């Protein structure tokens, strides 16, 4: 892997957040990279600036450069889901060119480096937790190679999802979609949130749990004892007990006093107490309890929102496990200034604010709703939601309706299909159908159409004295910029 005979790698689906990070990493190792996307995207300039040739549209000729085929063809699993007969992958197969998902490629490669692998897994919060841990470890002997599925605001390069460190660790997001994390073999794993997700991959929560147990079973203990840092929920405890993970792994639990299994779990655990949400950050006490003996650490985070404390604690515990001391962690953690589209705040010309967030589940919407009601007490809330995937929207429609209903105003954009085909779902679920479900709980809901028409259709519903939250994991960030520019403080 990355040996002298690998000169050219082609990535099918290079525009994905994490696959683009892999492309950047390969370029930093002297590999020529090309890639393709299904259709034109204006946000890939950072790749072309590195000399990466990006093709729009999938054609078998894309895998060739100056008439010579790529040495490796990598692909995003979402490409296979959407187009099982993708012509570029078929051409690689025909020519005998090695091909694999980018997750398997990078997982195999990193497993050869002798570094301590750290993954962040779970239903949500992976990018944020990975970003915080990256900032904690930078400048230490553990300075990581981080490849994340979200962009850090103060990365090595502006708004980048990769940090190339020369220390003894690497950090990856353990993505459970399509069981992608099976290709990773870390020594340490952090799981902050654990709720049933990806119904397009897993038929039920039991199958979802089984996939995580399989992933945990494939961890590598050569460079560091296999360690699971887990939020203390009953569902996570069920996995640990059913698959007897405490026999093979060091288990460290953490959470809030209200978490449903925090009093049940034994052994090493950290409990968050005295949490105080401030206008510009968070303060809390982290209580470490081992064999009945307690130590306390007081932390100050210079960033919001309140629920980010759980992400921070997952990262803090991982840093403790590596051997960093409290003073270094507290000093380094406030290098973190946030992730792009993760509770990203812009003040308006009025009393309000514009928030952008990647939330894509009922739980994430509920968490954000609660934070906004606390931080912006007394201001009206307007949620602009772009559902992500038909299968997810269909499976969790009631949950989405209940989570969105407490807003003062709701605007729904067409479902972002991602790797799914619209025609397969046309008579089952749509944003207009979801609007009707919400209307039974809150009449102030509007279906506003396609993301590309967001300015035209939403302009009259934006109020600078309200808090407007653009939330969703789709492509609406390519279109709401004009609205934000119009209403933000210059």
C-alpha cells in the first residue's frame, strides 16, 4: 500500500467528505489522484487546487490518465448502492485493476503503520468528537493523522477534514452505513451516541447492535490494549453483556447522571456533573470512579452547544487513556473552534441568528431544539429541514414530526435522495407527506420544494429577529448561502 509502484489512484465518488480526505492524504504521499462524481459540484475546488483531476459524470475512460489505467480504483460504498453496475468500477474489474472501497483501502494501510488506531463510532457525533480529539492530541507525541467525515474550522488548511500529524496515532470515523467500519481495526473506540440508524442497511436494532459487536471484535490490540469508551446507555450495555466484550476489551463507561445505565455499570466510569451552559461555552466537572475511588477534573470549554460536552468527554477519556495529563488536555481542548455545519452560528442583522447543522435524525433535531430554546430564550424558532434519504424519512417519520413540531415555524425541503432512487419511494414518502404529518401537531408548517429553489421559496419566511436553523445532511448548503449573506451582520 502506497508503495513505489502505486503512482495513480482513481476514486469513484471523490466528493464525499471522507473520501475527499483520503484523496488529500494520498496526494500528500506523492500519489497522483483522479476522481469522479455523478454530476457537477461547485464545492470541490480544494481538490482541484491540489492538482486532482475531477470528472463529472461516470465514464470508463475516467480511470485512465494519459492513456494508462490507474494502479488502484477506490470507490465510495454509496456509489455501489446507487449504481451497482457503475461503468468505472466495471472497467477496473475488466482490466484486472485492484479495486476496493476507500474505507477498506485506508483501513488496511493504516493497520500497517504501527500506530495506535482510534475510531469514533455511533449514530451521531463522530465528526465532532474526532475533531475535538484531534485538537487535544496536536502538538503532543500522539499528534494524529485524522481523516474525518466533517470539516474542522481551524484545520491545517481552512475548513479541511484531514489533519496529517506525525505522531503515534490515527483517528477515523467508524461509519456503520453498509458496515463500512468492518475495514477498520483500531485499538481504541469511542461511542458517544447509540440509537438505531440506517434502516436501509439494518432491518432492526438487533441487527444494528450485532454489527457494532462484530466491529468491536475486529479491533487490534497489538499497539495498545483493546479499549471501548462507551456512553452508559442500556442499549450499549446490552451489547457489551450479550457479546461478553468485557472478557476481551477494557471497558470505560461515561455519561450524564440521567443516563439509564450509568448507575448499573461497574468498573471504570466517568460521570459528568455540575454542567453549566454559559453564553460562550460550557463548564462541568468530570468525576472518574474506579473501584469506588473518585477523582474530579474541572473543565471549561470555550465552545457551544451544551450537548457537545458529551463529545468532548469521549475525546477527553481517549486522551487520558493514551497517557495525557489533565493540564495538557484542558489547555489543548480549546484549540477546537467547531466543525462546519455542526451548530454553526451566524448572527443576523436583527435580534436573531442563523444556525446550520448536519442533524439528520429525530434525536439530533430534538437536541438542537432544546439547545436553541435555552440559548435564545424568548426568540421564535424556525426550522428549515431537508430530510436525508427516503428510507430514513419513511422509517422515522413519526419521530421527525414529533421532533420538529415544537418549533414556531417549520419549512420542509424535498428529501435528499443520496444513494436512493426517487421513483422507488414516490408513493411511500415525500417532504409534502411529512408536512401533512407535522401539520396535525403544528399548523405552521410549509413544504417549500427543491433545495435549488430555497432562496426564491424561503425568502419571505425568514425573519432576522428569529432563530432560523437550516438542518439536514443533504445538499442545501449549496443553496442557502445567499439567504445567510442577506440576513447576517456584515
